[in-house]
C-alpha cells in the first residue's frame, strides 16, 4: 500500500553490503567468503547479504570472480538469508550479462547502482534500469548514491521506475530525507538506508531496513535497533543509535572497504588485503579504529591474530558492559 507506515521489506530488514575477503596477494579467498557469509548471517543476524557491490570491490573483481563469489555465498547461506547480487555498471549491456549470470547462480535479487562517470540524463537512467529489469525474473533494488556516481536518480524518475513490476526497492544514499519521503508517499518502493549514520532517521520516515557497511561488526545491534523501533520502543532504538555513533563515524574515516577489512582482520575474521587502487589501513588508522570501537563498547574475540582462520561459529563480537575496560 502506497504510503503505508509498516513498509514491506522484500529482501529482509537487516542486510550487510559484504566485503570480498582476499589473501595477502590480492587473490579472492573463497573459503573466507563462505566463512564470512556464515558469520554475518548466523552471528550478526543479517536477514540478507549484498554481494559484489561497491563494498565487495566490484570495480576490481572480474566477471568470473563475481560469479564464483556469488555462488559461494548462495551455497553457504542461501537457505537462510536473501542474497542480492550487485550487477550495476555504467554499461547497460554488461549489466544485463551480469544480471543473467546472477540469476543462473541463484541470487534472490539484483542491486543496480546508478551508472557512474558517463553522467546519463534521466531518460537514459530510465532506459538503463528498465532494460536490466526486463532481462531477468529477479526483483531489483536500485542504488541511488550521487556522491559516488556523479548523478542522482531524480525523484520523478524513481516514481516512473517504481511502475516496473520487478523494480521493488531503492538503496538510498542520497541523504535527502525530504526527497525520500516524497517518493515513499507516491510509490510502493521499499527504501533501504545506505548511509549508516541515517539508519534510525530513515526508519522514522518509513524505510524497510538497512543495507549497511558497519553491519559487518554491529549487525546484531542494528537488528536490535530495528526490532526496538518496530515494537514502539523508540527510546531504546535511539540509545542504540547513539551508542553506535563512534562506529558510524570511525568506519568512514576513509573508504569503507579499507576500514571494514582492517577491523575484520583485527577480530580474526576473514578480511585480508584490498586491491589497488585502494590501500590497506595504516597502523595509525588501525589505532584510531580501535579507539572508535572501544568508544562504542565493541570488542572482538580475545587472543586471535589478524588473518587467523577460525570457524565462523566460534567467533562472536561482544559488547563491553558499561563502565568496563
């Protein structure tokens, strides 16, 4: 129902935009992909995972790697979580190929980012997204992030795109609550917050949930925040939001893949190296991240060295009790 105060959530409520674990030589760590996916679903309470998105370093992974990564995640958690495959590029034909491959690999849906760099007009965006949505039977989540792509999906264009039966959601990183409200009032698009600092405000205007980066570390807390808000305990949701503020700010001191992999490595979880042109976190940045996590009362398992392989079920990220060291 258009404008409903209880939004539908076609991909679940809590999703993490998953990094792609890699070995120190930059090759994909497929065992790590499986272990991280299981950890995010079983320990961090994610309802779904977005694979091969920007946070998965999609710009520097090959089509063959993307397919194998996706198949690994589907085989590992596809029976208990939705798996959304990033298939958006700035080439419509290439995006269609990726979308069809994702459908064959077992994805539950597609994430389609706004074409970047070539700055198409709104009519071009309409044709691009429609062509990809027409190419498979999978539901589509658009990804509106003008700070990265150079161009927004205009509100009027979103309303037109929402008429397509398979375009069902929007990952919103436009950071314009007024524009988001306007579209939600006029369409059935399920809105997913794509800017972690705005997770709670987005819930307040009708968002279905989150596609988070910090969900790698505090996904269970974010799920608790959603549950608290939905149950009417807004004070508890606000308390969680405020406690996590140092995580939100710290994880975006620089590019999110860099910080996420650094923290996962600290916790002994699969992360590994980043591919150039990204650069691994410096010791100084790692020290700041430890301070950020401590300020939010988040710690990892004790005694695990970076890159140490552990079963996902054996690892849990704990919250420090208030006042503890």
